[in-house]
């Protein structure tokens, strides 16, 4: 998806012109994938643009950095403020996608990352639907990938590390080349983990089931957590249970969640029609509530919004 440039990018404490936010080719993270990052969205509300669950995303950034033993040279509060300032100065009043990244810079080479300088950047730009407008309305088609999700003892799946996304990219390309919209990755034990950049939910007999993050090697999604609260408020049970591929084929409904993707119905998995082949009632209700919550239309979810 093409990036639409905005005016400024925040880097190491300064707001610099978009085209000046560049790095040296010998940047450590470019060679070894040694960075950590986040994906955040801001939405327009009746009282101005607001960032969705900003502190939760910044907290996860720090937790990812801790796993990789990267010391972020800013406090969480400073990065929260930097993000809000960035959205303000770029006048992103209609909402945007926000990408904070912590990376190891120029100066050291080799596999020991500890002596490397640490840089932090935050960029923001307008980003439309990640899996297409039609996907959001009608549902998408998934394929189980031949690429397996990481073993949590091979790379730390609980962290959002840049290099780890090679696995997602391989799976994404495979699915797209085969004519599908998105890939499902299975964990080393054969259970369902997640999609390339989204968590998976299935609906069975009126309840939601989501694979447990730690065992399945899925990222513990903030959208997933939001959907779990929305479902609980609707009186819908949510179970964290291992599921296998046939649970996707035989689900009554299924959908995926992610900051970029938001809430997207799944209409087919491996050419099996899921449920009726169109967004089911629970998926639709959750999707509509999520879209209303992020836009500040529901009082009970206003604590998720950080006005800039
Ligand atoms: N799993 C993975 C692997 C993942 O990358 C994401 C977010 C999620 C689950 C959902 O997490 P959350 O956003 O907290 O609900 N993927 C981000 C990156 C997408 C990209 O293209 O880059 C995102 O959605 O921003």
C-alpha cells in the first residue's frame, strides 16, 4: 500500500521534514532486523482526532524492547506526547496510521547489538482499509500457509520485532500469488496461530474462541483485547483455546482483528465457505461496535481514546 507523505516525522526528539528522515545503509537494524515497532491508528471523533489505545501501544513497544534488551532513551510518557504532537503538527484531523519504530543505528556491525546507538522514530500518514473496503464489508478469503509461525523459543513471538516479519511477508506473498487475500499461519504444534498481521477469532455456537497467544506464538493484539471487552459487554463468552484448521472450516463465523486491518470478516478458508459465506450476525455486531468505539461514539469505550 503506497505511503502518503505528511509534513513531519518525529525522530530522536526532533520533528524533521518527511524527506529528511533517512538512515545510513550501515544501520544495524537494516542488516539484522534488530528493531521493535508498533502500529497505531487515530480516528476522527466529534471532539477532534483521537489516538486509539495509545498508552497500551507504547507500553507494548517498551515490552518488546525489553525482550530484545534495547534501552529506549525516552520515557513512555515522552513517546505518548511525541505521538500526539506529530498527529497535531501534520494536521491529521481525519485520522491516520502511526508507526513508532525503535531501531539500532549506525556505528557498530556484527551480531552483538548491545553497543549500538538506539534511535526512535514516529511517522504518521493517512491509511485506508488494510485489506480493502470490500473485504471489510463482505469478508476475505484465507489460505493456510505452508510457512509455519515462529517457535517462541526460536524468536520471541510476544515481541513485535521488525526482523520477525520476514515470516509474515513470506506467507503473505504465498497467499496473494495463490489468489487469496491473506494467510493463516499454524504454530509448530499444528494449531492455528494468527494471520500475517492480525489475530483470528472463530464463532462457534454463539461463543468466541481465540488461540492463546503464548502457546500459539501469536502476538497478543490490542484490537483482540478490545474485541474481547466488546464481546464481554454484549454477554458473549470468549475462550482462549487452541484451535486447528478444521475449526476454521467448520466455524459458524470467523473474523480477524488488527490495528491496520481493524475487524474483518472471513468468508472462506482454503476454499471452504465459512458459515453462510458472508459476515455473520456476531461478526457484524462486533465490527460495528468497534468502528463506533474508535470514533468516540460510545461512552463506555471513551477511556480508549487519547485526544491529541
Ligand atoms: N499479529 C501480528 C503478527 C501483527 O503484526 C498484528 C498487528 C496483530 C497480530 C494485531 O495486533 P494489534 O494491532 O495490537 O491488534 N499488525 C500491525 C502491523 C501491520 C503492518 O502491515 O505492518 C498493525 O496492525 O498495525
